[in-house]
């Protein structure tokens, strides 16, 4: 039922401008929705004006039981390459775009439900979600946001009061997700694979106007669109690598053209540094291992470029191939530029343009040390700030002995000596977090919420991660790696 007196109302540019790109669908009925979490700061940022509503009203709204003014729930169509194989029709099988809102800063955002029941794209699934995956996405998205990495975010999590049947019977939930948009590379592939080039152009024009409006009047806008998306993805994946994040399922339908991290399924943060780290239970060959993420982003962008070729040169698409290849090849340049700049900042290095080659060697030798001795990635970077202040004991404690570290540490001190060291440590601590979503704490929080209806561990962890750079002695346990017996067997799952 529509609610005309809603505190905010939706607009629907996607529905109105792209009529062939979705199927309208209603959220499933839920008998007893109850609010698990509500992201009041995000609601305020969006200017929604719902902060004073009772929790039961919020549960009704963010489970789709009470549709606000202007809402047109729809399931978006898209295809996708999944682990390298093409699926011509995927689409929102358990998600619904409720509509769009314009925040006070002028930015347009999608508000969508996830786990709200079957749609035309469900392919035999029930369209529902369990509390564990819903809270995982909420937690991981907020952690990425506070770490300064572009991401979709969660506005609310609502328990449905119903069971979801997977390997076990689980309590159901619905997530409300906020994104700059939900347009994916797979959205372009859906129409390109059917050679519906008018729709590909329609989608590209809409996406450019929404995300890259400065390109909209350029004669080469589709080529520049590819370049802009490529550069945003290069920066995004560099940020993932710098923080030790492994997405786990980098299919083309999980790659947003806005440059935001989207779809937190079998993701995890790496602890002991290993370029080969894989946690996803479905990634048995390591396609999306930590070290492969830049290469996989470039592969996905190649699929995006293939969809755009007939727009870049409508008379002779083959003629556009060299231009497209140049942009795809430049992905590596942009990625390495972002990654090295970030690594230099994490090492506290200034004057970065003067010592690029030697800094690359310094960074790579540091990572080699972390790999050889399986050192915790997050703590190693963080404790390096102590060494910048002359106290290397906390850093040395992460290695088998001080002797294995001292040759590299001496080289790093020599490099630091070339600059003003007065605030090196504080600058390093501003980019090297002390708290990340440690996998054992994440699982403990999700287990407590799922099995005992206990949200206290989740809320405590969420509070810790809201200030990831501010070290607090009373939270020391949250900075510690998981026990070895946990890490050795840890796997993550999609949660579909």
C-alpha cells in the first residue's frame, strides 16, 4: 500500500528513462518484521527525515511492507560472466530497487531491498536472505566506508520472522542497500549479448549523465566513458589491495560502473600476508585470489569494452579496437600509480616522485618479508608507525627475530631520513588501520545474531570498526589475528 504522508518520497529516473531494463515486482509479504539495525547517520546524510520514526515503522518501510510515496519496486535486468563463463540472464533474483533519492549534497542514490522475495529473475530460488549474510553485508560495507573506500552501504536490516531454508533452517532478513546506482558491467552485457545496440546506447547515455555528466556532450563520450570507468576501477582495486580486502566473487555482474564496491558475499580481510589467499568456498581454482584482483578487474573491463565498441564507432566497430585496447592497457598504469602512491603513504614516505623506482623496491621487499614469515598484514603496517618513532619492538615481535627484519628496517630508516620525520608516525596511523573486520569476530557476531538472536557482539564490532584508525587499549583484542586453527579452515559463502 502507498503511504502519501511518508517522510521522504522517491524519484524514478531508472524506471522512467529505461523502460525495457527491468520487471516491476512487489516485495514479499512479511508477517512480523522487526528492526535489527538502522543506520541513522546514513539516513541523515541522505536527508530522509525518518530518524524519529518508531522502530516498528522503520521495520515496515525497510522490509517493503509500507511503500513510500513515489516508490516503484523493480527488479533490474543484467547478465554476467561468472567465474569466466557467460550467463546471458541473471538479474535481481532477490533484490528490488525501490527508487531514488536526492541527498542534500545533490547526489542521487538508489535505495534497494535485498532478500525481499522472488522476482522474474529468481531462476528457481526463493529470493530470500538469511540474517547472517544480511548482517555481513551491513558490517563489511560500513567498515569499507570508514576505511575511506568507495562502497555501497546499508541503511537498515530487518528480521522477517520467517525461516529461510538453505543447508540448515535459518532466520530470514531483508537488507536495505544504498548505492550511487546498481548499474553493472553485466547490465551492459545483457543487451549487448542480444545485439540490442539501441538499448546499450540508451543505458550508456543514462549512466554517463548520472555518473560522468562532464562527458555527456563530448563527441567521444563512449570512449571516454570506458576510460573513466576503467580509472575508477583501478583506484578501487588498488584500495582493496592496500587494505588486504579480498572480494571473493569479482564477476562482471558484481562490478558497478560507479566505481563502488558492491555485493559483499564471500569476501574477507586477509590476516597473514599471502598473495594466494582465497577464502571463498566457490572459488576452488583461485580465480579471484588476492593477487589476481587487478588482473580480474582488467578482464571484466574488457567485457565492458566489448559491449561499448559499436557505440564508440558505429560505422566500423573494429576501427575502435586500437583505441579501446590502449585504454585497457592503461588500466595497469593507473592501478600501479594508485597502488604505489598508497603504499608510499602507508610507509610514511614523502617526496614520492623523487624516489619512485627505489620506493617500489622498498615496498616489494617489505611485502616479501611479510609473505615469507606469514606476518599479519594489518598489524605489520600499523606497527611500522611505532618504528618511525624509534620503537621497533612491537614490529619486531611480529617476526621470528629482529635479525630478519633489521636489514630492510635500516633501508627504510635511511629513506625516512630524507624527509621531515616529525609527523611521519601520525600520518602513517591515519592510513594504516588498527581495526579491520577480523574474520573470527565477524563470524562470532553473525553466529550470535543467527543462533541466539543476540546482536550485542555485532553492535560492539560495528562500533569498533566505526573508528578503525583510533587505537584504544581497551579494544586490544579486536586488533589481534584469529587463532591458527580458525584461519586454517576458514571459508566464506555467498549466502544466496
